[in-house]
């Protein structure tokens, strides 16, 4: 039988090895130096595989040895132990350590898969499942998340209570929020992929936040609860309700902010704005109107609109400046003033020019001819 660590005298129980042994291999030959270094002189790591944004490697240790490391993305080092942070999938690959001293030299390698820190790995689509995030965690208001492509299951938020600090949706990846889902973001939202937001996204950070990225943002409900301000750096479409909280600030920075109205049952709106809240920029307000001849009663929720803007979609007839001609030249736009006798003493008066404003809170009676291919005289 074999005894490991016994004393020099046969049969004695003294002087045993005072420690522990992880592995034991017995060979029926004398191993060469290259065989020994291959078996035991290898790079080790304390990182998981895949590594989540951070990779720690240890070269084999020999007395008086020097080290030369090489690896993916141009990595080099001369330290016996290295810790690399802020890594991405471009850092995946084979790391080599050339170890040498006065007596020996050899090269050891280790191949590692590297992901972004806090990257989605998609075992299923459940946002709250810790197994779906590299490192095994539930995202919180301190988590900077990366949603990368290459997974059959992309994240879906179906309930309330989802949180993140920042979210970056990479090209080819997607994030979906269902009608019952909500997401709180304390940092930036960066969308270079696909964001489907049928629920609520709430920006609630304590510092300046940004809605940015290369793709247009389509939100259902969007809430701003940040007194330091949220900046828009791309076009935004709202199909539900836009809400500014008390003291909140929002800046369009010259980009389009559109309230969408594209169905007979869905028109976006802005909730009542607190007196201490700030919205800086222009708002484009749509109004869905069926494409057929009929009288429609409309009003404008925003200042700065004019009657002329109706001409982008339909004819606006009348007797004055800028109107589309018709046989009768009857005005297709009139508005109601409670104290004004107007037409047939009913409080209605005709628009005198297409430059007349759509005053906020004023009701307008508009005859819709259909689109601008319609014959206004029929």
C-alpha cells in the first residue's frame, strides 16, 4: 500500500504531512519536465466561467521566475497575478503566460469566456430570475445592465417592481415591457436595439438622466420624477400618458417629442403638470380622425399650433388668406366663443386666415374632407 507523508522509520506514525492534498495522481513512469508543467504548471483563475466583466488569473509560481502575459484585445502584463476589470466579450479567448527563471521556462494557457458585467444571459425571459444575469443577481437601482444579442430569450417585464440604474440595449437585442409591467430607471436609458414599452417607464434618479441611443423611442406611459432633469437626445413617441412629477424637469434638446394618435381608441395625453415642474421644448400633438367627410370637434392642448397645420392632412377651405379654393369658399373651420353672437347667434365664428392660431382650450368645428386627394366640390 501507499503512505503519503510518513516519517523516515518504517512502522512509525510520526512526522506525517501537516496539511491537505486536493488531488493525487499515480503514474507508472517518471514524468518529463514538460509533462509536469502541463499538469501542474498551469494558469489558474478565481473567476467564474463565463467571467462577468472581471477576470483574475494567476500564473504558475516558481522561485525567482519572471512572467510575460499575452491575451485577447492586445493584453500584455509581466505580473504573476492579474485582475482585469471593465471587460466585454471582445476579451474572450486564450490567455498565455510565459514563465521563466535561470533553470526552466515554459508557456501555460487558459481559455476564458468573458461577458459584460451585469449582462443578460437569458436562460428564460423572466427579468427577475437571478439565473438570467451574469453573476446571478436581481437587478436593483444600483445595477448598470447590459442587454446583449445572441440569446433566444430576451428580457420581458410583466409586473411592477423592476429596477435598474442604467440600461444599455445593444444592437440586435431587445427589452419588452408588457401592459402590466413597469420599470424604474435611476440612470440613463441607452437604446441601440429594440425597446417595446407597452407599460410604464419611470425615471426617478437623483442626478441628471438621459434617454439616448441610435433608435427612436416608443413609450406607452412615461413618467419623470427627477428634479435634476431628464434629457432627451433622440426622437420620442408617446402613445399613452406622459407625467411630470412634483419639481421634475424634462428637456427635449430640440428633438421631436410626439404625442401619438393613430387609432380610433388611442390618443396620447399629458397629465396635469405641477406648477413647480418644468418641460422645456416643443410638443407635436397628433389627433386621429377617420378619413371620411364629416364634421369633427377638436381642440389643441398645446400653444403655437395654427389652422394651417391641418392642411398637411386635409383641405381647409374659406374666404381669406391661405385657404384651399372651393366652389363656395365656405369656411371649413369655425370656433366657438361663449359671449360672441357669431353665426346664427350660436357663438360660432369663421376662421379668417389659415394663420389663425389653434388657441388652447378653445373648441373648433372642422369639416374634414378626407385626405388631400379628395374633391372638395363633391
